[in-house]
């Protein structure tokens, strides 16, 4: 007879409070039933569930019940276990509608593709006893890029002339990673600023979360590109600037076409707020505005223009 969770934890995690010990799960289909104190058994490995993971966006915490933060009982290391959860929803960009779908098998494919590449989150997929592809992810040793930027306490002009050139160089490298995926006919699927981490050890930017895919008939990789556009707007602005957050005098300068095609209140034409932003860089931002007539179709085109903009900062 296999050991109970209590027997297992008494042997492999004697520090864990006995009153919180739950059950052992080999089938993760009903992930809502799995909580802190339970153990997920995958093959010969055991993972003690510590808590459900959550994302913090726009000041709100969004629980992700299908993602479990765990302790590997054999190694003592920390892992995230991503269980199978399907969803699909439409996203509107201007007059275009994109269908987004969460696909565990797509994420498994990306994890295999990027194995050993430090520009991406690392992990592997193991099937549970019900055949669900459970992704065992390494926790990225780093901090979210947007949180690092938002924590800066300095005037924008000082940031732009001292820190931003290196931030932009690192971001161009991150764009290269996305282009590398596209050249292999793969998408990241959920390019957002909170899905980009800064490694504590190397300072390299690291992409996480690959389980979304999208059907964008007008531009096969377009949603990834719009995501990159949102991030570069944030990095250039040292944060997000909206029509609600600026002064009345600044608001008089802003026209609807100065704002994002994805978020009508986000200001993209940042040169109107910070006149020292070079045209080469601001013109990249404008390609993601409501006033744009031409959008980026390829990540390599965005990288080309960002590189020219970076060179202009050094001139």
C-alpha cells in the first residue's frame, strides 16, 4: 500500500505542520479540489502544494487556481505546477477581433523548444495518471521588469538619459527572443509587461507564461507585436500615462490619435509629454497608436527600428 500524505510528509517534510496535511493526488483534473497541504504525485516525484499562484495587475490580485506553488519533496526545491485549464475569449484591437485560447499542449511544445535558452522560463511536461499534461516549471530567480521600473524614484528626464539606454538594449534582446520564436512558427501568445522578468544573476530579461495562443487572421504574429508595443510604451514613459493621469495643461495637447489602439486612454505619443524623446523612438511608439496607418507585421521590423532609436540615443 502506498504511503499516506501524512506518512510521506513525516518522512520528507517533517517541518510541515501535521494539522495542515491533505491528500495525495495523481489525477489533477479537478484542480479546484487541490489546495495547500495536498501532495501531487507525478511519476516518482512528489510536490507539496504550498498555495495557489496569483497575478497582481492594476492593483488587484487575480488567483490562478490551476497554478500551484509547490515544494519538490525529493529535492527541496521550489516549482510551479501548471495544471490543465482551458479557456477562450475574444480580444478587440481597433476594428479587429482576435480569438485567444489557453492551450497547455502549446506551452509544453514551447518549453521543449526553448530548453536551455536563458531568455525563456524553463520547465518540462509530465502526464498525470489521467493523461493531463502537467507543466513543472522552474521559478525564475528575478523580479518583474515593470515592478523594477515603477519602483524608481527619479525624474523622468534623469531616467531617460541615464537608465533607459540600457533598458532599451535589454528590451531589444527580449524582442530578439520573440522573433526567434516567430521564425520557428511559434507565438509567445501573452506578451505583457508582467510576463517579463529581470534575472537577479545576469540582468537578462526572461519571458514567462506561454500557454496562450491566438487566431489573428490579419497578422499571424500580430498580438505578440502589439504586446511588445505596450511594453515599449511603458518603458519609454517610465510607467503608464493615461488621459486621466496627466495634468489639465497636458490633456489639452492630447488628441485621440495620440493614444493606444488597444487602450484608448493610454497615451502613446509620449513626445507630447516629454519633448526630449527623439523622433526615431517616438515614431516607433506611434506605430501602435490610433492614428497609425501602418502597423508592424514582423518582429524583425520592430527590432530594426528600435535599434536605430537606440543608436540615436547614443548620438
